[in-house]
C-alpha cells in the first residue's frame, strides 16, 4: 500500500526490513524508440526488478508493454494480461462502494461510524462517536494503522499463511491511542479501510467481495478483478511470480493469505481492468455527480507538496503539469501505480517485486508518469 504515488510508502502488507541495492554494474539497455519500453527497462534491466509491465488505455485502445521476467526460476517473460495483487488500489474500489451507498441514502458521510458499527472503535482514547465515515475514507480519522504492528517483528514468513478477520485487525489498532483528534490532520492508516469494508458489509448485509462484484466489476466487465477471501492464497493464471527480499536473495512470495490486507489491500486485478475502472470512475459511470465531487474533495498530504487526498483517491501532478487522479498499491511481491487523466487516458504500471529499493521505486514511478503522459 502506497502513501502517495511518489515518495513515502505505506505498505498494505509490506515490510520494514532494509533493502540493499546491488553494487554490480547494470546491463546495457536495448535500443528502442518506445519511451514506455525504455522506462520499464530502467526498472528491470538497469534496476534489477524481475519484471514490469505498463498497460495504457485511451479511447478504447489498449497498449501493453512488458519488460523482464515473470518467473525467475523458469525465465518465462512477464505474461500478457497478467493478474497480480494490487495492494492499496483496493481502497478506491471500497470508497466507491461506500459512496454508492451514500447516494442510495444508506450511509451519511458525516455521520459517526459509531452509528453503523457500535462499539467497534473504542479504547485507549479511540472514539467511534467522533470519527465520521468521511474521516475514514479521507485518512483524517487519526486511527493507528494496524499494519505497523503486523510488520513490527520483521518475520514476514510467519505472515504467509496467517490471514486475519477484519475485527481482529481493528482490535490491533485499538491497542494504540489515536494519532490526533479526528479531522485535525492527515495520516495514512490501513485501519480506516478495514473499518470501511466492515461498514459496507453491515449496511448491505452482504460480503464485501460480493458487493464489489455486483456494483463495480460485473457492470464494467472487469472479469479479472476479484477480492480473495481468507485462505485463498493462489493467484489465478496467467500471473507473474511475486518476489521480496528477507535480507538476502529474492524470495518467491506469490502464494500467501491476503486477508491480512482485506479491504485495505487484498484485491487482485489486471492493468487492463484497472485502466477501465479508473476511466469509468472519473467519467461518472460509477457515481452520481454529487458523490464523485465528494470523492474529489481533497485535503493536502503533509510533507508532500502538490499531493492531495480525496476519498480513496490521490490527486497529483505529472512532470508536464497535468493533474491526474489515481492510487498506488504495495503488497508482498507486487508494486503498482494506476490512474487516469480527466481526458480519459489511463495507465497502470506494475512490477513483481515489493518492497522495491528506492532507486527502482523511483524508476517505476517514472515509468508510470511516462505511460500516463504518453511521452
């Protein structure tokens, strides 16, 4: 899970271990006139990530560019139409469902979460009566991020098959006092969206996965997008392997229980589906104008000039000055950036390693900017 589309990272199910960049000379890049290919090769050939892809959609035309391998053991290339874990991009989907329920009169943005989930947010100064639904979606609740505790041991292998129920994750956060009074500041917290997922389930009486299917993926024809349940550890084919480092060589972490990320970051999708989703969302196909305007009502992200956050959406600026909406996602083995311009052009860039060394992350962010800007 990503705190922003550039710079500081908050990982939905990431890691706190230090990364050491390779000191050997990087291979030379192949000659190409395709700027997206050149940018992706900086991620893989130069940077050392196993593989990466960029999927760009504009006026219904989809262009996919790939670099590197999808499987270090077999050497197979990064697959076409690859399915991967999208991490915190899940948040935009969840926020969209919440706002649909707002439009239906089933949820009020500025009502306290206590009204819908009584007794959930309590203890150590946490008070669900003071935190609104808007605070949750906007990361202005002040709630501690449960992932900080989950990752504190640094023993990532112990998390591979652990999984978790949403209430268990919220309980971890309730062991800590709030970071600030609700609405008085901004801090990225995965706990916010675990609670938002529970809100959807409470109000609808249905599981979050089913609501995402009924309200978003089926209407848009996103056939390769789904929210895995607890114990659903394998990615559907075709998919690259996902890698991370435990302080040494890269480790295959493709198979693991993503329920520990839940509504904050467990979604599986493809670049094609994510492009279609963001284009549809920003084009007004998923939300009435009033709720889309609420989603795009932003607050500044402290310490990151030019970065703002709405309700499940970041608002940032490309190097040429163009503003765009989107989100990033980091989860064991996969780093992803996705977003769209107001004109409809959308792009998704993903790499099958996470966390990434800083220089490779910067190269990935550059590749995304190149893909979205088209230059």
